[in-house]
C-alpha cells in the first residue's frame, strides 16, 4: 500500500515508533504480521505512507499521535541531558513542567555547561540538527582563565588534534580580555564530546564557564536559567530550513 501522497507523508513505522508503539524495526514486524490498519484497511506490505489525517489502528486500538512541539530551554549547570541518570541528578526533561508531550533534548550539553537547548518530540528535525552533514552552527560563550592571544585563537580555527582526529572552530570572536580572564565566542558545526573544553586544553587554557548562546539563527534571549518557552512558528520554520527540511 504505497500510493501517491503529499510531501507531508511519513512512513507508517516511523509514525508508530514516534507514538511509542515500539522501535521502528518492531513496528515494521507488526505491519508485516497484519496487526495494523490504515483507514480501516489492513496493511502488511512495506512501504506504507501515511498523513496526519489518516486513522491508524494497531491490534484494533486507535493510535494517538502527539502533535510536534518545540521549546527553547535555558539549561543550568548541573543538569544532564540523558533520559536517565544513575546519580539522580536533575535532567533537562525534569525542567519541562506542564508539557504533556514526551520531549527530548536536541543534542547534548555536558553537565558543567549551560545555555540554549532545544526540546522537542520531532525526531527528524533532531537528527538533522545534530548530524554533521547539515553543518548547523552552534555558538558558545566561553570564559577562560588567563589572557588568550591571537596565535592560540588562530590554532583553534586552524584545528587541533584530538583522540578521534582533527577538530577546529568555524569562528572565534574575542568578547573581552584582561590579564587574568578572556571571554570568547566560539562557533562550531562539529559536535564532539566536550569539544570546546578539549580544544582549549590543547592550546593551554582551561574553560571555566561555557554557555551555548545560539543554534543556527536561534538565540538565547528572554529565558532565564531553568526556564523554557515555546518556539515561534517563524523560529521553527528557520530551524527546519537550516536543517534542509521544507
């Protein structure tokens, strides 16, 4: 059952997985085993494309689809981005009070870092924004011990060698500098674990504080630490455009 649908069509197993039925592979098996109907018609051969208006039933029970939601969260230091934490630390999802949908963070900020975190239930957008292929720029404000001079900043752009290979910044901007402290804005399109901290260590400096201030053109404004707000329709459209989605 694969017939002409609009550009907004999605694969049935993807829709089922997003609704919490199971993994995509498990959902594919349910379809192939004849356990799924679309608009009252049994489907058992893949691919199957569905749209928002289609009625989907699994084992005779109507599938409830969550609407896509998008939020900007200002993650404080000490909050983790994992789904579960054995140490019992606060998670980003714990801060999303009053949001009925099951949202998750787009990418990660380590526990020692703060700043802009996109929270959504849109798996496709999340994958695009975090995949290196689409080169979504992320900008961080970094407070560093010591006075960083030009040659060290040039090394960050030229690239330093990490355990998994060469890593570089796309842009390094000096915000302010004194004898004992430097504040930089560093923009990356890569996303390796604790990348900025490790790159700075390679040129002889320690990042004391790190805050993400921008993802694509979305800026951290008007949201205090621990708080969140919905993204506007224009902000969502811009994120989708930057991720190569219509």
